[in-house]
């Protein structure tokens, strides 16, 4: 397995991965639109900008996984002005359990470290225990719980 920065030529595969992520997450988030095609990321732009590193994992020359690291501004009350954010984590089903996501996280962590970023965060659905375990294995800790209520559906 090798991990490398994504190229514009990878965009069709990356857009397919994005739709597979959205498809999986619609079962975890009833607020996502299901009657039209949606997009989470501007992947073409992310590949071009300096503050975001989109990466792909390859096995035998085929792209089997993806992720991105993005440097984001923090609120003025935090000690660090910037943080790293990881998103767009996807590994094709046939290749899961082979350490690919761990490799992507390590690659992005090294990229953040080279940019003097001290803290990295990510979001994961509470209903996705497999992903949570993978992130915990990489050293992430639960940090904040976001809660919500649907007032329209409340009795």
C-alpha cells in the first residue's frame, strides 16, 4: 500500500467515494437530503489549495481509500490559532481491516506536524462504532458531544 497526494485525475474516483460516504451516513442522520444528490466537499478545490491535503491510498496502482487534512482557524480564546481537521475518510469495503485508514491518518498527522499544527480533530457519527474504534486506535480521544433535538417531531 502507498499513500500519496491526490491529483485532479483522481477526482472521478474521489467523487464516487464521497457519494459512498454520504450513502452510509444517511442511515445515521435523518436530516440529510435523500431526494437529491448532495455533496459534502469541494474536492477539486481542496486538491489545489495549500491549507488542505487530499490523499489517496493505492494498492497495486488502484485507489482504494481517501482522506483529507485541512488547516482551520480556531476561535480567539484557544491557545493555538490553528488546528488540523481530518475528513473524507473512506476505504473500499474489500480493503477494510488492512490498516489503510491508519496509514492515511499517519500520513496526514505527519503533514500537520510539518506545518506546526499541534491539535487534530475530526467528526464521527456516534452510530459508527467501527470508525470510532479506528480513530481511537490512532490515538484520538472523545472530546465533545454534540446533541440535538427535532422540535417538529416532539410530542
